[in-house]
């Protein structure tokens, strides 16, 4: 169908010859007509439509209509599906006389307006229409030029009438306005529109210029705003006209409203209502509002009495129009210019707002009652200002932190805590490198240190680069130069600010305590009044006033305490490193409310980067503030991605923190959740259960896929170096499996030093059994290899598995026994495989209980120990007696020795019975 259009064939939608070819055409008087006034009437109709480009009629069915584009969806008989604006196509309906002839449309689709009837005939609302127009152009038209507003309502003068004249603002000649009473209730809404209107310029009775298409309003508001736009088609009428820009229009209108707010002519709610109208009518962009705010800052009065509402209004401008928190900048990348996005720098208004805003008053107030539903704009603006200050590594925004914490509008953290630890690069380090200083970072490894403090780096994709300076490198764990600079700046600013914020929190807590004490005094007075015989004679009003006073004081007490806690929470959340966190916990107010701060500390621990030194500092904090020791802290630590490591010392430090936090709780860990328990113990058991889940996932990440049976080695071929993947030999693989099992068991044994994990080790042992090193390796692997891994690890210890905690030792022993039960019935007649099993078991000390247990299991599983069973498994018994020898009476009585002695007696008896023969 599209092919004829590509050839440039002419439009034939109104060609009589083609219209006569309509297979559905029926002669006679038309039974229908289409003008886009009722597009839903065509839904479900079968249609014959002419594709003018291909000059062919196609049959289809109309099944959908899009309100925004004015297009119908047609499903054709040949399974094609298209969207069409049908007024531009020639078509007919099946079974109905008549035919629509399509015509091209210059204007976009707009549904025909249907007059709206108000819900309440008595309702009325005073509405103000605002128009921005070029003042110089109006002066050039002469004194008789007048801006009017007209519409379909009688109050607007109707379309045929003269309209309603607007008055010019004396302070701003580009601004025209008119107040008109409309017959609608405020907020009355209709999806199809309640009235239509437009601006115009008249000279006498003659209309000189109209404001484009009719503006259709769906909701009744107090204010309507618009700009008088120029027309490219009517250049003669608009000659010399300079259309007011969006930024100029917004600046003029918002500044007028700011001035009215500062002068007390409008309230904050009214200002926010007008702000919504400005945005709906003129639609200021995010970056343009920056100039609006800078200009508005100049008209804010200095007196403290009026600055509160004006500051909220300034923040509302930010929140409504928004400020871009990033800006584009062009940088060179290998000769090309690439656009990157950077964060905006804070402007003076950011610090002005953060310094002047009354936090305590707003914290106690109900912002929705104070500002209406638009209060979120103010909070968004406050978040914007705090975020931009935070991007400069400046913590002065923490003064307003309780307000942001209460409404969950805090700024983003510049970088995770503890990131930016200085790193000394050396040969063998895994790094990210800025390839040829082009701004592209790729992973690789330092393979050589060259002269002048430079390095030779081989990338993971076998590319390589020499002469790499330290500025091009960053640690694979995120210790880049920028992160190091940010850490220094954040730590310096935090150390400078935190003491002031702590003082604010302490004062707030002290105020809460004093209010609580005053409440107790009032309660004591009430008790004295009840005991006094004259109390019944006092007026009821006094008692009511006292009750209301107590309620107000209780509310103020809760607000003061909550505000102080919010300051402490934010201090913990934004602490840039463990050292800064340690300074916080030296304060008595933090220790006093430690239980309330545990969740925030847990979130901080989860998001931070961790190295051994930082873990040791955290351990010191928990030892110093024992109230903070809680399984939630341990859960967060194990859920941190930075704690997934193979470094034994770091793992030991993590496990020690788990012991510090958990072993101080004395609970019945065998108790089921949901059963009868003391108050608070159920919540604690749930916290331990979540910690157990986190430890289980952490262990899986650390050891689940170990060991790697392939390794990347750097080889030299001629003058080049490259990475190759090399498989490990069977001997190396076996040693690696044993080492990994040993490391995992040692870690599990340390974890079971936590009483809860020792009482409920099931999940950890389940994950240990699912680990890679506890399964057959490769295609030819079998369970005997797993048994050999277990016994090789046991042979490294004098007491085999008994040096581990009891649950782990029992699990390893049962696992070994289970493997024997599974494989012996299939190999008992194969001398070579039996010998391999015996060699694996014999790696354990022969005097150990585990050795005797496994040998006993092997023999019992092989079959009965009577003469027939012994002869059936003669190969097995021969190997056993060759390795073990005969059992003497003075040997230790164990199940294995007892079994061998009984078999020896059976064989001796059988031999003696055959001697006469």
C-alpha cells in the first residue's frame, strides 16, 4: 500500500472516478454525515475506505478511537491494522447510503465543543483572566487598541458579542487582566470542557488580532494565564510584534504575586493557587525558573515577621517549576565532543532558605492545612536546595533535616560511607583504568611498574597500555581520586557541623523533658484539686482549659522529642566514615536514645564500603555503645555487598561483630515464633530470624561458587602479553577443593560462636551441602571424589572433625557416612574402586573415631557378615584384612573392631570345619 506513495503519485481522495469505484456505494439520499463532532458513533462499523495513494478501496472494521489524536483504529480484512484520522479519508459505511469525501486538514484534531450545563445553577465564582502581550506593539496600534477576552458564555460576551475589556497593569504594561464572575462552582470539572474562551485585540468595533484557537477549560479555577502568541501565517497583522517569552512572562507574573504576598495583599494559599494557574497556562521550563528565583530573592523583605511565608513561596516556585539538578558540558573524547551531565552548583538562594527557614514552627505545623494540597512543592524545593548544597560536600543543610526526614525528602548521599580510602597501587592489583585519558574506564591488572611512577596495564580484553600514570587508575573497589577528594571534603565539613546539630538535638530533647515535667506538675495539681473539698465549686471552663493545655503540651513534647531524634538519625545516616560515626557515639544524647537509632545505624552499615580497618572501628563503637548491639546491625552488615569477600581477616572481624551484637541476649532460641513468649522476645526472635537469613545469603555469595577450576594467566608471546584461560590439573583441583572446604568450615565454625546460629544451624548447613566443593566436579566426577575431599580435610586435624563445633562436626560425619551408603552397593565387586575408597578413608588417623565409623559403615553396607555374605564380597574383605590385619583380643572394643573380630571368627570356624576333608 505504501509503494505508490513512494513513487510520488498524486492525491486522488476526491477523484469522482475513484469515488465511483467504491464497492459499497449505494445511490440515494445520504443517511449519515461525519464531521468529527461524534467520533464514537463510528465504533463497531464495517467501513470501505479509499487509500488515495494506491487508488484502491479496502474493507475493514472500526474498533477503537483515540481521544488525543482523533484517530480511529481500523482492522482490515487482510489482517493489516492502522490508525487513521477519517475526516482526511474518503470512506463509506456498509449497509448505509452516503459517502464521506476526505479533505486535508491544516489544523490538528480538536473535538467539537458541547455546551456544558452547570451542576448548580446558583453557583458562582469570581475568576481572573491574565494575558501577556507586547506593550510596544499595543502602543503602536494607538490609544483605541484594547485587549478583550471573549467566549461561549454570556458572562464572556459570547462569540458574536464584543467580549469583556481587560485592564492594563500600571506597574507592568505587558500584563492585562479582567475579573469575571462565571456560573460554576470552584473546582467544577468536566472531561469535555465547561467553557471556551480566547483573547483578542480590538480597535473600536473591529477585531485586529485573535489569540489562536479557542482555549477549552475542563476545570473552574480562580486564575487563567496565557501569552499572546504571534502567527507565522498572518505576518501582516503581527508586523513588529514581539511575543513575550516564557521566562519573561513567568518572571513578570510570579514577581507580581511575590510583591503582593510580601505586601500582605494575598495569602500563601492564594499565591500557590496562582502559581498552579501560571504553570498550567504558560508552562515554564525547569531551567528558566532559575532566573525567576534569583529575581524573586531580591524582593523578599528583611523583616523576620513576613519572611516565613515568602520563603515557603520561594520554595514552592522551585518545587512547582523545578530546577534541573544537572547541566550539560562538552568534553573532548579522542577528538570528538561528547556531552556529559554534571550536577548544578548551589546558588545563593539555597543557603538563604536553609539559614532563614523556621524549622521548629514548620515541624509542629500541619503543612497541608497551612498551604493546601500544594505543600509538596515547598518540600520539593527544600529538598532541591539541600541537595545542591550537599553536592558541594557541605552539611549546613542539616539544620532543616528534621523537616526533610519527617516528609522523606532528604537529599541524595554524595557517595557511600567509607568510600575513598587512599590506595597505594602495586603490581598485581586489579584496577579500573582511564584508557588513554579518554574518559572511558575499563577493568584490568597492573603487571609492571615502570619508571617515573608509571605502570603497565593489561586490560581484561587483552588490550594493553604502558606509561599509565596514577591519576588514570582507581581501585576496583571504588577508591578513585574523586572519591578520595570527596571523602576528605565530607569528613572536614561533617566534623565542623555535627557538634552544632548535636546541640540542636540536645536542646530539643531537653525542651521535651521540661514540657513532660510541666505536664506532671499539672497532673499533680489536678490530684490536689480532687482531694480539695472546694474543687467541686470551681468552674467547668477552668477544667476544660487545663485539659486542652495538657493536650497541647503533650503534643509539643512529642514534637520536640521527634525533632531531636530526627536530627540524630540524619547525623548517623550522612556520617561519611566510621571515624565520624565514632565521634557521634561519644555524645550522651546518642547513647540515651540508642534503641531508637538502631534502624538508622543498620541502614548506614548496609550501604557503607568496608575494609578491615573500618570493620575494627565499627567493632570499637559497638563495644563502647553496647545498647546499639542488635541482630539488626548484624543483618545489615551481612547484607552489605562490600562484606562479600574471600579475605580471612575481614571475615573474622565480621564474625566477631556478630558475636558482640548477639551473644548478650539471653533467649530461648528453640522457642517457635508466634507461640507464648514474654513481651518483646517475639520481635527479637524475628530479628534473629532475619539475621539468620542474611548470614545464609552471605555465606552463599562467599562460598557457593568456589573454587574456580579455571584461572586467567598472563603469558608473554614475543613482545606482547595477553590473558589466557588455563584449566587446573586434577591434583591442583583436589587441593583447591580441600582448601576451600577447610576455609568454609572454619568460617561456619566461627559463625556458630553466635548462640542463635549454633542453636539453629540448619540453613547454614544446608547451604554448605549445596556448595560447589561438596558436589562431584566435571563430567567424570562422582561422590567418591567428594568423600576424598572430606577425608583429606579431616586428615589435616588431629581429631578430624571434632575440633569444629558439634553441629558442624556431626554434619560432616553424617555427610561422609551418607556418601558411603550411596556408593558402596554399586562398587563392592570392583577391587580398584574399593581400594580408592579405602585409601580415602585411610587418610584419616586409624585410631580416630571417624575412621572407625566410616570403615564400619562401609562393611555393613556391603552386605551381611555371615559366611555367604563374606564370600560374595570376598574382594572387599580381602582388601580390608590386607590393610587392617587381624584383630587381637586386646585391641580397643569399637563397632569396627568388633565386626572384624566376628568376621575373623566366622572365617576361622569355616576353615577348621574343612580341615578333616
